[in-house]
C-alpha cells in the first residue's frame, strides 16, 4: 500500500486528548482500512477497566544506576505486579525483614517507579532514564533493557539529542526530522505469530506521515509501523491499518497498540481504547527476519518523513498481552512519567 494511496483512503487511529486524569473510557470516530479495498469503519470501544495485579513485594539490594541518566534503585521491586508500582529513591532501604540491602546513593528521592514487566514475549525495552550512551548530548546507543540486547544505535552523523531533564524534569530523546535523526536496530523482528503489543511515550512535534517505531523489508514490504499520518495516530501491518484522532503537540501521550490473533485489535491512547479492528497478524518474512528496523525513521513513500519530536520510553512484546497486563504497564508508564499531571491540551 503506497502512502499516496493512504491519502485517498485515510489512515489509522483515533485520539482524544486526556486531561489531568488518565482516563479509561472509549473513543469514537476511528477510521480503518486496507490498501487493497475500500475504507471500513473501525469499531470504537473496548474493555478498559481491568487493572493489573499489585503483586507481592520482594526486598532487593539498592542498585545505583551506572548508565548515563540512570537513577539507581532503592532496593525494592515487585515480583508479581504487572507494573511494579514501587518507588525507587535515594538512600534505598536495606530490604524487608532484615535482608541485606545497600543504600541507593544514585536514587532520586522516591520519585521514580521501578516496574517488573511480564517477561514472556518482552522483545525490546528502551527507557530514556536507563542505558542511554551519549557524547556531548548526542545519542550513540540506546541500550535495550529487556535482556535481548536489541539496542538501537545511531546511524551516521545525524543523531538524536539526549535531554537530561526535558520531560517533567526527567530524561527524553529529541529527534529532529529535518536533520534526519533516527536510531536503528539490528536485523530481526521476524516472528510475531503470537501477536504484537507496543507501548510508546512520545510527544510528536509534527505528524503528517511519520513512524515512531517501524520494522520492514522495504517500503510496503513486511511492514509494521506505529506512528502518525495526517495528524492522527496510526498503526499499520502490511495492507491493514487504523487511523483516528487528533494529536496534541504540546504534551506527551501514551500510545498503545494491541494486535490480537483472533479478536479485534486495539489502538489505545492514554489508557483509553480509541479504535478496534480485526486484522491479520504480521506475516513471517521469507528470510525469517526484517532488515529495516527503526526508531524515528520510515521507508513509506508519498511525502513521509523522519520523526520529529521526543520519545521517553518504548516497550515492545512479540505476543498479545492480556488486558490486565496492558493496564498494569499503562499504569506504570503513566505514574513513571507523570503523564496525567500534564496540562490539558488547548481545545
């Protein structure tokens, strides 16, 4: 499906700005379609009120962060809750019931949240407050925190900028699309036979036709894209896509795509379902891998550009998460980045 055909069909998800509360109501007015046929309406709505389990606390030793911009843990994590929901802070506790913790000298006074993400299917985890390798604020490598070593690396001289306190006093990566700044993953991202779930905390400055996260073997070949088109949120896999909503450019949003094998897939913005659509899973490429895998770059044609804006966290799963898991991770991201505390967008 060409991007020029996108302009005829209209693309992707619905976005309704949230105010100071992280709401979980349903939206409407979403568009969805296929490049091979006519446009079809996306069904708005979906269940959004289930919450992740809290889990039991497990005392752990305080761990001072060593990467650029890392904040150090204060010795407490959750081993059962889907989002962690435990504070990390300076001078971490020595653990529960006498376990041996060390002081978290690099902590931030309890302002950050250390999650325990569901491990099964966790493919990539990029955080602006962990593992950013930079020189003179120019990002060289964004280290994957999932344990899979799928690091995102700068390609060429044009590199995103690391802003240590660019978002609510916390780090973010700023991409200048005019300078063609982006990061690239190694070959891979082939098997999504168990579904796709992606979370992105971002603030697009422009949103004409851009991808925040994209995997493909070329323009319109084995493509998976999470981004924007015509100033609306979008998710595309091969010839299927959703499009809807208006993107606020003055505040960060939480973008969530949940791609299911059987039931309808969802686009969620700030914890609220904005569009649903039955769509096929990404096909396994004949080579077994995708070669062109980016943060902030797209191979779509028809006037599409490099991403312009800021990204603070990306979490990607190679499976469909349960509703409880999705809610738990969204709660963690909302709390960690204080998304609900942002001012409401202008009408």
